[in-house]
């Protein structure tokens, strides 16, 4: 991957999209096309990261992000050190910094960090001296999820330019909503964020290309892609909602709601899903659903990001 001057300076980390130009983000999506071709071969391996060690440091649970990063690194021949906080000395009170210093002693070349605290990946970036990829920090950002979402929509339409993406649900607690609200307008799409007022922070409406509504019908009208978000019951304290049934009755992404969207509009969900709460089971499994396509694309996007940060800067 070459880096012409028009792409802007090459960010060292992927923590959020602040320092990333549209050209550079597009290059990551373009390169994922090549990675998907690698994943279609009988031998799904290239030597791009041979000799390098990637540390998967997960201080919060994950299925998709952890497994896809692990596979992505292995597909490119890196050694992978997987660290899961639940089975570590974190449970004995060891701090993030001390834990990361132990991992740094193994001469790791890049860190993938998931943590329940916003800003944790930034902290690791400051003292690790190596590229850091944010795999989700609290409610703040989940950039590789947004990239795979953008890639999945681009696969449908060829481009994000002029497309509308409705994101419906628990916006307040969602790092996925924040990262998509930051990324998609950079790539030419409009974003409509929708949820009950207590779960819809007004400040997000100030982002360029982003509008807010509490009305799900208004949100999906004219949308090319509709993303349902998980209702994050574990992050709720303080009565944001009346009842789950009331929430589902109004905000569930289902076939009735999708009647209002563009014909051919696709349905996304970052997972994990609460079936028949924020999304109906038949919509999740139906012909509009691209949920498993998102998972498949996640591996290619993460290969592309690793390549971009570890090899593409040379
Ligand atoms: N979408 C997502 O981040 O899923 P996991 O928590 O399973 O990684």
C-alpha cells in the first residue's frame, strides 16, 4: 500500500477517526477487497506480517472482534499473543499499565486493546511505543466495527456517497454508533441516529452529516441501510427506559419498520443481538440481513488495518 501525499500523514494508531483522512480510510476499504480474495483461496495465508508479534489485549469480553483480529493476524503470518483479562492477574488487582508493561516485555509489535474504560487504548498508545488499534473502549469508539459496517454497505451500493444510514437503538451507550457517526460522513454518507430521548445524546447532532430523531419511521424513511443496536442492559443504571416491551413495540427493527426504508435497504447489527428486542428474529435471519456478512467482512477489514499500520507505512 503506497501513501501519496494526498492521503495526508500516516496515523500511527487507529484509536478513532480524528487523524484519518477520507482518502486513507478509503484505502483501507479498498485493501480489504484484496484481503477478501486471500480469504477465498484454498490456502488463506500471506507472509505480510511474518516475524511480527501482535498482542490481542482484551480487558472486556468479545466474540467477534477478538476472534477476527486473531485470525486476521494469523492469516498474515504474525505470531499472536492473546491476553484475556478474566483469566489473568487483572483479577488480583494488577493495573492496566503494569499489565501492559508485562506484555511489552515480550517485544510485541502492535497492540489491539479492548477495555471497558473510555480512553484506555489512548493510554496504551502513549506508553507502549507501538501501533495500537482500539477494539472498543467503553462508550467512546470502536473504529474497526465502523470500518466493517462501512465496507458492508459499500459492497451493496459500490459507494457510500449520497447514501443514508439509520442507526436505531441505545445510542447513548454505543461506541459503534459514535464511530459510525464519525466515519460514514467522512465517506460521503448521511447518518440518522434514532432512539428514545433518554438514550439519544443531543450533542451527537452537532457532528457533520448527522441528524437525530426519536421517531424510527422518520429515521428509516429513505435509508439505504438500517442498523439496529444492542440494548446495553449491563451499562444501564438510572431508569432510561420504561419497559423492554414498550421499547420493542416502538424501536424494534422489523419487517413493518423496514417497509418505510428504500426498497432493497439492508439491515445491519454489530452484535451480539438481543433477538426479538431491538431486532426481530425474522428480520435478523431474512433476505435483507447482512449481519453474517458483517462478521465475514470483519476479518478482511482487520487484516487491512493491520497491514496499513504495520507494513503500509514503510
Ligand atoms: N461487535 C462487537 O464488537 O462484537 P464483540 O463484542 O463480540 O466483539
